[in-house]
C-alpha cells in the first residue's frame, strides 16, 4: 500500500528561507561589529615588540639582582614582569582596564628607578653602602661590585692575630667602570623604555575610547 507524504507549500519554504536569512544576517552583524571593535594588527604588533623589549630588560636585571641578593629590586622586577604581561594581554584582548593598570604601574616604576639612581649616586643623603636594597636582611651589595667589566677579584686572608681563619676580605681592582654607574645605566634604560611604554599605552587607551564610542553609536 502506497502512502503519499504531505508536500511543503511554497509558503513554508519562503518562511524557512526568511528565517535562515535573518539568522545569517544577525551573525554577520555580530561578526562585523566585533571586527570593528578590535584593535588594529599594526598597533598589536608594536605593542608586542615593546613588551618584548621590556621583558628582556626586566629579566636581565632580575638575573643579576638575584646573583647579588638584592631583594628590593627583585620584588620590583617581578611586579614589572607581571604588569607588562597584563598590559600585553589587555591590548590583544581589547581590555582597556588592563592598559590603565599598566600605565599607573609604569609611573610607579619610573619613580622607583629614579630612586635607585639617587641611591647609587648618593643623592639627598642616601648611601650605597647601606643595606636598604636587601631589606637589612644581609650585607650583600650589587653583583656588579665584584664582577664588573675588567674587575679582578682577590680573596685576602687576614694576617692579624685573633681573627678567625675562615674570615677573609675581598679586594676588587682594575674595574673599567664602577658598579654604581652600571646600576645607574640599568635604571636609565628602564626609565627610557618605560617612558616609551607610557606614551604608547596612553595612545592605545585613546584608541580604545574611540573604538568603544564608534561601537556604541552603531
């Protein structure tokens, strides 16, 4: 026994085609809006390159601060690395608040590096011979003090009676440049890169604001 199935009327076909067209049009609008509200690839590329330079400079400084047991700079370098990653993530993912956090931290980072320059140049009553950089935990100094370019390190045993045999002095001679100036150079490089990052971050924030205004108006 043969049975005939009901055929869809042209009206049903037109309704289905209209629904498919509406859904595709809505998805196209959402896609175009997300594309318009995204950051330009060129800006992302420049921000990525800047963050790479900042990270390399912070990691290089972190290594030598670890070797010298400079706990205050170690903490600052760690925060710098985290915030730079946060700023890069905010640029890629279109998160203006992360860029604002990076901008505020950059101002603090510049201030900290200015303080380090004043510390090693002994400006304003500061003394590089204090244990401020180690939080008064130890008497370690900058790693560059004994391992700078051209420095010759000698361990001198005391010859005076009454001094323990395991006690020794370290004599450093022949340094091409003193350690305090190397620390100043490191801080000056950080300040230069941070100022560039600060200006560029302000530029990115302004673009974010313009993109958000254009997206809300559409």
